[in-house]
C-alpha cells in the first residue's frame, strides 16, 4: 500500500505540473501575446495531464479528479510563487493545507 500511495502522489505532482504549466503557457500565448507556439505547447501539456491522471492506481475517475482538485489548488499557489510573483497570505496557506488534508482522506483513508 505504501508504494502505491507514493506512486499516486508522484502522479498527482506530475499531473499538476502538466496541467498548471500547460494552462500557464496558453495564458502567456494569449494574454501576453507570446504567440501560437506557446498556446500549442500548452495544449500538448494539457493533453499530457489527462494521460498522467489516467495512470493513477485508483480506478474511480470521480475520486481521482476530486482529490486532484486539492492538489491543483496547492500547485496553483506554488506556481504563482515560483513564476508569477505571487505571495500567499495566511488564509491561502491554511486553505491549501485543508485541501491537502482532503486529498489524503479521499485517496488514502481506506
């Protein structure tokens, strides 16, 4: 079980990187007029996200995507810090921790 949870967590991190990175590339391509190449790369990364999410050991789509929602929230905040000059406040950090707790319950409490 421990190895399966580690694999699942690694897939969640990879999926977040692909989805958030892909969305960010599309954002830059459109909002900052970086061009169609950014949009196309973003679309490819978003496709990779879908593939990575499907590799989760769990066979329950709803459960995986619900749990991933919490990972996405935390990943989005971290992406903003790393790439967009965002500075989370106490409420952001508390909310992110609550979301990760929810991920743990949804995916691994059984």
